[in-house]
């Protein structure tokens, strides 16, 4: 039903998502950063880890500048959507983890499609 590629993507995504949650919570709860700033900073940090894991373990590609630049561009959309979602959550006065759960549910599918069809596309 699901390709091995997609299952690997989900596993790596789950690991990265958990790391995102831990880092985000640390920034908000321990360092007392604003949740929007904390989400933005966490996103940047976790992006590099995600590229490495997706390249090597999901799409079986060598790490290179060209694919990383494409990866970064693909994640700019995710970054913008992450900040928008976090902002809307805060605007409504909801707990920042509500935004985290929304972001965690929507972004994986969008990212897989972009990564497979553009960033790590085979010729």
C-alpha cells in the first residue's frame, strides 16, 4: 500500500518531529522565548538535520550543495506556513503546542511530495 520510500520518510519524519518538539519546548519553557520566535528558530535548526536524514536514509542520495539548496527552497514554504500557523494559534490565545500539532500533521505530506518530485527527483 505504501512505498518503502514513504515509510522511511515517515520514520525519519517522526524522529525529526520529536526532536522539533523537544527543542521547541526547551526554547519556550526553559529559555522563555516567545512561541513564534521559538518555532522559527527550531525550524532552522531541525532543517539541517532533516536534510541529512532524508538524503541518506530515505531517498538514498549523496549530500550535495545543489540538492541542499533545493531542499532549503522547498522548506521556505514550510517555514512560512509554520510561522503563519503559530501566529494564528497565538492570535486565538491557544497554547503553543496546538500550533505544534497542527504543523506536525500538515507539513509531512506536503514535504514528501515536494522532496520526491523536485528535490530528490531521479532523472
